[in-house]
């Protein structure tokens, strides 16, 4: 790596750290802004991991003009961080412009990818577009019938990221049901740290995002990974200790308010595993709706494993008890006003790991 590249990388890291802490401080000062939004520019994926319920093999990319309108809405909500997900976001032909539009609004730009489509040139284009955070989940050391997101296949991509990326890179490994060899997670984590990346671990959840407790050895590996590497916002994960032990976690889910999931159809959902609630077009999603969801208890919360939603909630867990129990059918939009604790949430087949 050239000396100039090293300097640019250090400068980018300093700017990114300062921006991130400033955004989090703003979120702490007021409960009104959206802290994190996931937006889906394309549902199609180039892989077919058997546990995943967040992709298809046919969807066209969301038109750029429509994505910009949705990002404009998020900016009007005071959104601090936007993470681009999928499907596989690198399949979108105008992804760089999507990232640029996020940055022009002053929002932090992140992305979750399987990494398969990364090349040195593509990484440099992401640098120029203004990407600030990238996460890749690696499920095993050797590819199998469940997942092709293996260290064997992706290691060369990680080396390219280590050489070229000026954005923060986090590598997420997984534990839980469906993982044949739990030791793989530790191998992946050590490789990530050796390349200078942060490392996190996700616990596989069922099709509703609900916990599956870990075995004894899996809990040991989980603890080892938690002790590895650098600190980052992605490593705010104390809730996972409860998940690892199979215990319900006491927290206040702010999905629908401080965290939003915007699907490819432009609808607002609680998260990737509860698509359909509230299911309202983002252009019609009002401040009052967000305030109501902020104070509304979600029945799926105690056994939830969705890391990004849990991390956002840490900002507000100490305040504003959730006291609302809405009546089914009240308010505009499908599912709006329903009580997630007293009504069955949308069922999605398959399983996935925490984001």
C-alpha cells in the first residue's frame, strides 16, 4: 500500500469516527430522528443460501429516481445512518449514485454485501462514491449446501478490501442451528482481525427472527469472538449473551420509529423478519406514526436476535417506557395500530442470521 493511500485511509477513518459519534450524540439528544434505516435497492441475489428469506432470483433493480425519493423521505425524518442491503446491493447498476445521494443528505452510508462481486476497481469506486461502512457475513470456512459464503471463496475479496478500502469493514461470522462446524466462526473472526477489520458474530434465528440457544461449545466460541479485535458500534451486543444462553432479553424495541426497514416496494416495516408491519408507504409514514411506534411494545422483542435493531435500541433503553397497546386495525395502512403482542406477526419461511 502506498504512503498516500495510508494517509487517505487514516484521514477517512478520523472523519468517519467523528461523524459517527456526532450522529449518535444527536440521536441521544432527541428521540425524534430515525437512527438507522435499512433500504433495499434490489431483492435479487446472486447466491441462494438455504437459510435466507431476504432474496429472490428475478426482481429488477428499483429505479434510481424512486430510490432517491425514498432517501429524501428518510432525510426529512432526520435519519442518521442508512444501510443498503438486499438481496445483493452490488447487483444494482446505479449503486454508486445511491451512495452519493445518501452522503449529499449528510447521512452516514453503509452497506451489507455477500462480497462475491467485489474487485479492486469496484472497491475504489465505492471509495469515490463515499461509502463509510461495509459488512460481509461469512458463514463457514468451506462452502456447503447451506451457504456458499465461505472463507475459502471470499478470502481473496477480504485481501482486496484490506488493500484498497478506505471505508470501515466488519466481518460477521455466525453460530447456531444450521452451522455444521461452530469452529469455523472462530477461524473467520481471527482472519478478519488479522486483516485489520472488526469482527462480530451473529446467532442464527428462525424465520421470525427469534432466538435459538447455543450449545456449550458454541457459547465458548461466542465468548472468544467477543474478546477479539477492535471496539465499534457494531460490537454493542450485550443482548447476545442472553440469546446465547436461550434467555429472553428485556429491552424496548423501537422498530418503526428509531429503526426503519424500507423494502424494495418502498414500504416501511419493523425489520427484515417482520415484513408486513406496519407496511405503510414511506411517503405516507408520518411523524405521528413514528412516535406511536416508539412507545409501542412489540411482542416478538423478548426473543429477538436482530442485532441492528437491538443496537439502535440501546440509545433509548433507559428512557421512555413502552406503554401503548394499540387496537387492531386503527390508523392508516395495513397492520397500522395493531398490537404485536396480541396478534400473530407475518410469517416468513426459512431462517437468517442477525444483521
